[in-house]
C-alpha cells in the first residue's frame, strides 16, 4: 500500500469507529484527539481494527506513534508496504 | 476450544460477546435461564408485555452526543443511536413529606429546584457537581471513600443530603446506609447530568438488537446452559463444566454471574468473605390500569419517595418489606414518537426494599398470600405521593427477591450485587475475569459498558 492508500485505510477505520465525526477536514499534522472526540477505548479500536483488517500488529510500546494521521501513516508504511490495496 | 467463554446473557455478557465476536474470536455466551436479559429481562403474562427491570434507561444523551457512556457504547458496538429507540422522560421528582425536587434531562431544572427549596445550598450544590469524579478517573482508592462524609463536607442542610441520596441509592447502591463515593459519582452523572429515557417497546428491543448483532458476527448463544463449575488448574481457569455435565474449554472466561457467585463455581480453595455479598433486594408491585396515568393527573416519569426527613437504605430486618421509601415508575410518561402514540395500557410500577431470606422461606401457600398482602401495603404507601390509581387497576403482577434469585441466580436476589466492586475485573484466578454488576457499573447502560471494557482489556488486548 502507498502512503495515500494507508491514509484512506485509516480514514475508513475512523469512520467505522466514530461514524458521527466529520473527517473531511482532518489535519494530518494535528493530534487526533484535538480534532475528534476519541477516548482511550476508541484509540484501542484503531489498533484492533488494523489487526482485524490487515493483520498488522501494533505493540503497546508503539501506540504513541498513532497520535496523528501523519505519524500513523509513517509508522504503518513499512508494516503495510507489502499489503495490496483493495 | 473457545477463545472466550462468557457466563451470562444479560446486558454485560451480550455486550462483551459482541466485542469478542467482532474481532473474530470463537466465542460463546452461556445462559442458564431459558431466555436472555438476566436482571433486565422481559416476559408475557395474560396477553401483556412486562419488563423485569426497566424503569428508565439512565445515561441518556441525545443523538450526536459524543461524550458519555451511551455514546461510547454505541461506537464500541458499532450500533446507531436509533438502534436503542430511546424516548426521553417527561419529568421526575424526589418527593419527601411537604417538599419536592423535580428534575428532567437538563440539570438546570434540578438546580432551580434546589435554589428554590434550599436557597442557602445552591453554591454547595454546584460545588458538589464540580467535585464529581469523571468516569475515566475512577480508581479503586478513591472509589471506596464514604459518600455521606463527602456530602456532609459539601452540603450543610441534612435534608438536602437525604433527598440527593434517595434516587441515587435507589438506582445503584449495593451497600447499606452509606455508598462508595465512586459509585455515587457514576450514578449522579447517569441520573442528573445525563438522564432518563425508555424504548417504546421496552427492554426487549435493546436485548433483541444485541443478540442479533452477536449472532451476525458469528457468536454462539446457548440458552438453558448453566455453568456448574469453572475448571481451575494451577491457579488458571481452563474451561467450564455445564449443568448437563458437558465440558467446554476456553482461553479466557468472563463471568457476569456476580463475584461471589463466580468464585463459588471455582474448584479452588480461594474463598471470599461472605460479608461482601449484597443484602439489598426489591419487590415490585406492577399495576395495569384502565386509564392512562395522565388522565388521573399524574405526569411524572419516576417518583422517588421517602416518608420522613431521614432516608433509610437498608435491608428490612423485621419484616418482608420496608415501604417507607420507594420508586414509582410510569412507563407511559415518556415523550414517545407521535407515530407510536402511547403504550396499550396505563401502568404504574412501585418498587420497595425487601428481605430475601424472609421471602425465600415462605411455603407455597403463604408465598402468594404474602404477595397479595404486601401488594396492598405498597400501593397504599405509594399513593401518598401520586394520585390514587387503585380504583383503575385491571391486572397486577409482582416479583420478589425470590423471583430475582430464581431467574438470575444472584445471591440474596441482590440487584446491585456485592458490596465491594472489582473495578479492573481481575480475580485471583488467571484467565478468569468479571464483568457486569460486580465489576462496578450497574444499570442497563452501565453493565453494557462494563461488558465492553472488560472484553477489551481481558479478552482482546492481551490475546
Ligand atoms: C427490579 C429491577 C429494576 C431495575 N431497574 C433498572 C432501571 O430502571 N434502569 C437501569 O438502567 N437498570 C435497572 N436495573 C438494573 C439492571 O437491570 C442491571 O444492572 C443489569 O441488567 C445488570 O446486568 P448484568 O449483565 O451485570 O447482570 P445479569 O443481568 O444478572 O446477567 C447475568 C446473567 O448470568 C446468568 N447466570 C448466572 N449464573 C449462571 C451460571 N452459573 N451459568 C450460566 N448463566 C448464569 C444469569 O441468569 C443472568 O442472565 C434494574 C434491575 C432490577 C432487578
């Protein structure tokens, strides 16, 4: 997957977790929690959805990489490079 | 071999099951009763639908709200606001002799009532609201401090303290007399800062949606399937033995049967002190009327009443029931959708405190007689606070602590479970976890959130 495809995949996950959020103006450089109402349970859901959908494992010590869209995509890039886009 | 075995198909067990199944686990929910729901089930009698528990779904927040337990559970269960079909309450009250505080789903009404009846206390009341612990900051160490002591520090009029405690203890205090501060904060938020609502079709709507979701995701629900033992090897739970004798193995076991009840199922020396067993149980006198309560001039959703200045929250020790205090619920008095209209009949439900042991010890002849006798007394107590509906009663039903025990197996028929809570859900036995009432969140929304969070922490994240 390219970074753009990974971003789209993460957006899709966010839409599933928080269907009431408007994500069209999401700023990739800002933290998710500044822009959306995400609590710790929702945050874990991102990790678990990644595992469910793409078999990508995010160990607990890496959670800090998932604070914003930008950092999430860079963190996932090497892990998801080999996954074909849908 | 299951990834997760869940004991109990009440709100918490079903919610936990949905989470596990959603994340592709092989999961089963085992329920001893022939139907789902546990403490909040439903039944049909002489052609009418009854709910067991539901007075009000607490924690109500309107569509689009992103904060609070209700919004959180919708996101976690991948359900929509409409799935719960909730209609908000009209207005409720806390009624003591000669004084009443009304409240609805906007805290402003209760604030203005407090400032009218207790003008010197409104700043104290605001300070109380500010000092409530947030749901996410609940930790065992502040959880167990005394609510009465806290309130005495904040509020200087003892009558206001009793009036605040009455509804809050009624809707979620497992302890006698005093309450854990953590539990108080949870309940204060869920009653006054969030609010009351009800699905037009009652609790069956919520339960059916939960079960459908669980099954669609591949979960297995087994009714009439009681767990008689939890198998423990080297301090680790490895599976369950069913009432039928059949054995099932699982990597993790999550139980909503109650803490003491669950430990009693374990083949282990580990035993917990009986004094944590809850003592508080209820009777409920349900009347069907030939008129709508509003036609009798009754427009309130719930009335929490107490007939003296002091509120007594304890198991009756010298009689079957204590009818000095009670809760009167009128399921008709919600803002239902116009397309639904009103319920088919007028209904008044009155709950009173009751002593489990006394009810259990009655024989077949005296049990129904005692029920009839107390039905009359409970109604007579309630009509001091609502219009006299007795001439309009066309059908009745009543459940007792014995009924609650018989259909949910909770010790003492204790509706809010043990007097201490297991907030992190872990037990002395590895791979065995608790959810629901004894984890710490009670009520419909509370127990669903409990099931979700315990499934997340113990069934999903660690695996
Ligand atoms: C009279 C009454 C009024 C209430 N009113 C309200 C209200 O108005 N609003 C509100 O929000 N809440 C209300 N509640 C509280 C609410 O119903 C409960 O807090 C909630 O349903 C608890 O859910 P739970 O999943 O924790 O437990 P339960 O519903 O008790 O679930 C446990 C399940 O485990 C099963 N089980 C037990 N032992 C075994 C075993 N060995 N093997 C297999 N299965 C087993 C039981 O049968 C039960 O189905 C009321 C409760 C009662 C009784």
